[in-house]
């Protein structure tokens, strides 16, 4: 019932196409951990790729809406900038690092690539 956004169709599709794989582990309790989070359910973090001293994160707006979202990470980021699909930094693409993370603005179905330079 309701819209595809309300039904969580995109999340269910990812769960179907990329199932969680369980691996045997010790019986020790481990705290939950995630390298990234995004504040809006309309924004999907598609991939994060390691580069020397950096990570490239690719996100897209999936609900056909205009939305601002916060990208948060526990990684030691010293600089964030928008980059093109070839992962080259964009002119005037520097993004301010704030307490809540990096603020990103999306128009309907927009794809953004963000280069996160890490502290050593």
C-alpha cells in the first residue's frame, strides 16, 4: 500500500540482489559498526571505493525528490570534495566538514561522487 517510497522498494531490492552473508565468528560480543550513514532514506549510498589515502563514495537520489542529506562517517576525514564520475576533483567542489558530517544537496535522481581524503 502507498508509494514505492513508503513501501521501501529500493531497500528491499538491494536486500534481494545483495544478500547479507553470514560468516562464522567467535562467540565474543562485537558492537554494531558501520563506516557510513546517510540521513535521508531518499539517498542511496551505492558504493565506496578505496584509493591510496582516500575513499570515493558514490550516492544517488532515488525517490525523485529534491533533498539535502548528511553523509556521516567514522573514518578520519581531513578533506571532502565533489568529484566527477572519473573520480577527478571538481573545480570549486570542496565540501565543508561539519559536526554532522558532509552536507550534500540532491535534485531528482542526481548522482554525486564524493572524494574523502583521509588523515594519516
